[in-house]
């Protein structure tokens, strides 16, 4: 067993962190970079330090993924969601159960909440937004963003759904009330059930092909018949038919009725 493999085993045994489903080259580069920054010379010392220092452990988890998110990321895909997918889902039920998986700092679920509030102002939709990184979840719950971050939000939406707080923009209470943020680990926690829509974008790029396949199958099972999975622009599901999905649009995968 080489040093990195032993480190992954040690993480799982001593800290209950399972990285076996992640792509090794990507993770190894990021972990080694952090160790150099912290002047930690070997993996064993790193695990021991994280065992003793909760803040270091939080920093390590935060460093594992590139938490990059945007409001209305890939605008054309949000237009497809707004004009085609949501109306199709509403034909089956007036109130949608939605899961934003790997929500990072909250831009995605807040975008979704604005779209739904505009489209169905009196809707009683359920939006669950999850991530395994507690640091980014805290930021998402706070909903406070710098002007550059909110630049993709249409001006009327920004005025209606955000408050100016000393030059920054914070999601107002009405918008926040539409979303429930929760800690969730895609690799080991149970997936929500009876979902009408799952949004999982720019998340699975970190995982091995075998792990991706497992996750997509679990998401398929999480959807109601007729439910839709919305993926990122670099995350085409090549085995979609084998899993059971049918295409509704590019990057939108539907569970047949």
C-alpha cells in the first residue's frame, strides 16, 4: 500500500472521512498543496493534527472541493428549466419537491427559489439544499454576497429578493424561508425520496466513473416517476439509458412515468 492509499485508509478509520470514491490525481494534488501551505511534511502528521484541531479539519474539508458557484450559472439552461421543465413538472403536481445537491454557498438554490417565486408566487414548494462542507453551508444560510457575486441576478430580482447590507447583498427573509439547508454526504447518506426535481451541477466531476454511476442511480431512485435530474454543462450522463433515464433536453434527464 503506497503512502497516499494508506492516508485515505487512515482518514476513513480515524476521522470517518471517506475519499475512496474521489479521483485520485485531483485529490492528491489538492491535499499535497494544502500540506505544503501548512508546512506539514507527512500524511500521518496531517491526520494526527486534524484529529486534535477541529478548525484544521474544517479547513481540510473545505479544501477538498472547489466551491465555485454563480447565480443563474449557464443562463440558457436556466431558461430551459423555467420555460420547459418546470411547466412540465407542474402538470403533475402543483407543489414541487426539489433537491439542490452540492449547493455550495447557496447561489443555486436561491436562484431556483427566485425562479419559482416569480413563476408561481403562491406555490408551496419544498427546496432542500445540501452540502457536506459545513463552512459553505454557513455562508449559504447567511445568504450574504459581494456585489460581484450578484452581478448575474436581473436587477428587478436583486431589488425584490435582496437587501443592501453595507454595500453587500443579503437574501431577504422571504427568499430564505423557501429553502431548507442541510448537511449531506452524497457518498454515504440516504438520498431524499419522492423528488420532482434534483439539481446536481458541477459536483460529480470530482468522483470516479464508478462512483458517478452509483450516485446517478441513487438519484434516479430518488425521483418520482416523471421527475427530472438537472446536471452541469460538463456532466453529460453517457449511461443515462442504462440507468433508466430519458432525455427531456440537453443536461435534463427524466425518469419515465
